[in-house]
C-alpha cells in the first residue's frame, strides 16, 4: 500500500470536507424530491405495535426517542413550501458554518480570495443571515482587512455558466446573504472551488492551474 506524503494534510482534509458538503446537498435535494412525490406514501410501512399510525424516531442521548407521525410529516415536506425552503437553507447554513470553522482553525490557510469569501458568508449566516463586519473598532479593522485579503470568486475554478462574480465590499453590510447575495447553486459552485483549491494546496500542486 502506497502512503502519499502530503504537503499539508489539514488543507487536504478541509478540501475533502468541502467536497462532501457540496455533494451532500445533492443527496439532500434528491431525497427531498422523492419525499415530495405523492408516490412516496407507498413506501411507508405499517403502524408498529402499540401505535395507531406509522411512526419515525429521533434519538436522544439517553437512548429514548422522539416519536413522530411519519405520514403527517412526510406530507408536510410536500405541502409546506416554507418548510421546504427552511430545509434548503439549513443545509447551506450548516455547510458554511462547518467549513468556515475548519478554515478558521487553520488561519484560512493562505487566505485565498475564495477562502476569504467563505469567511464572510459564514459570518453572515451566523449573524441573522446578514453580512456582518463587526462593530466599532472591529468594523474598521475588518473593512481594512478587505484591502489586504480580498474576498471574491473571480479566480475560483467553478463559477457557473455565466461566470457570475461575487465580491465582498463594505457596501454589503446588513444585506441578506441567502438567497439575496448568492443562490443555492452559487454556494455549491464556491464549495466545489474551495474543495479543489484546498486539495491542490494539500498535495503541493499549483493552486491556479
């Protein structure tokens, strides 16, 4: 078995994480599409012993469960557009926070613009889904940091058919992040770009092929 000696294992691992989060959204979208199809009801099993309706379970730490009406909540996915929108947001918010925290733990590696873009998106979704640069002195410092560490997708390897540019400026302060500044697929483009960039960085390859 050949062991690959990587230049930066942390960067490689973060790249794999970014790829998994992006691919996981596809799995989520596929599952949601199936759940919203009326034919999904045919997949529901019978009510278990002791219950009048089919149920699902959500486990607690102590081994007990939340027990929920499976048919009812499956129908909610199909009929409640607000719930479906919330589910879509929650995956993307969770992904940005997850990858953003890993990047922060590593000082955002080489501070490439797409990594810095993740930083601003992560901070925004964590502050009421609005771009947040801090207050007082921290606000001024963060605006100054943009000059040294720009945040954009201009060099990103995946940008969509129209090559749309997303550039962080202080004019965005207070504006919504999702889905005003960027849409779901734009976030996935960025996550894929970050994944590729970090894998190259981790392997010691040119980061801008």
